[in-house]
C-alpha cells in the first residue's frame, strides 16, 4: 500500500532497539540526513524506537521510506504510529506478506525481519541489545550476502551490546557516518547542477508536483506519474516535455522518464 517504486538503485534498511536512547535517535537522524545526499530508499519496521526514528528522518529529508509490517495491512501496530503510517503511504509505502486480519503476534516479526533484510542492499543496526529483532535482521542480511553495518557503543551499555557483538564476531562493519557506508557501497553523491537548481524556481506547480514524485522513484512511466500526481494526461505530457527541454528529466523507451536534475 503506497506510492514508492522498488525499482531504485540504493535501498538501505535501518533497524535497532525499541527503547532507543536520545543518543541513538540523534545518530539515526544524522545518518539519514546525510544519506539523503545519496538518494536512498529507507526501509524499517514501524516499531517504536530506532524504526520510528528512521522513518520520520527519511520523511523529514524528502526520502521515500517503506515500513514492513508483522501483521495485515488492515491495522497499524503500534497504534501510536498511525499518523506516521499515513505519511509513509504518501511518501513510500506499507508492505506485508500477511493477510488482512492477521494480528501482530510475536512469531510474525522474525518473518517480517527477513523481508527487511532481503529487500535492502545493506542493513544498518543502530543500538541493539545482545538479543532481539535487530540482531535477527542482521543475521538474515548476512545469510543473503547483504552488507551489514553498525554503530559501535560503550562497553557495558545495554543497548550497545548487540552492536559491539556484531563487530567482534565480524558480522558487521563498524561505521561512524553515512560517508563510511557510501565508501563501502561504492555510492556517489547526487550530482549538483547550479543551473538546473535555478530552473526549479521557475517551474509550474504541475512540474514541481511531478518532480517531487520522481525524486524518490528515479524512473517512472507516464501512466504511473499521471496516477500518482492526479493530473490529467495532457497536463502531465506537457509538463514532462518542458522538464525534458530544460534537462531535468530524460525520456526513455516505453514512455518512461528518468529524473536527472
């Protein structure tokens, strides 16, 4: 349920304890803010703590985010994240393998975690106890030959034990910043073009709406743009033509458009 495309080049999952400390939340917010320069799709599990922080930070930095649920799509758990879930639907999506009516039972969450691990190019663990869902997700990511990263913590801190164990057992690479992730993944920052940024100021409302959609999806078909923007086809076609002329989007075969601004 939602608007995000999974046909993107950079997907990262961020997981951690439900009992995140202020320090953990600060690290999460800073990491996601800096990852925005690499135009990533952020995946997490909509739980309290680090999951919630990852989703909110993605939205705050105009990144699409997907919440993978351990229950049916007909409910939101925890209930206090209902407003957040609504925003995620508008700027990403909710994903579940469970039928409607499925309750958030304890045994569902390890299954949910395998999807979080499998969808992403890399998994980042921020604050985790020595056992729990975050470490399950990290183990699954390793079993899928995905990259696993973690933030180290102080010896003796309950919510750093899991992260430090991952590093000790060579199950995760130690990182301190988004730059560390980018270097290990071989990611480059989005190209900045001063001329094109100046052009954005003169865009029509329809063009700005289309650009807002395409920034998070990369490549989109004209039918998908029309559906998600709720504009009529003629307006979308005219806007895309102008955006292409200004070098902000590129037309690809099959009526597909790629954001290059």
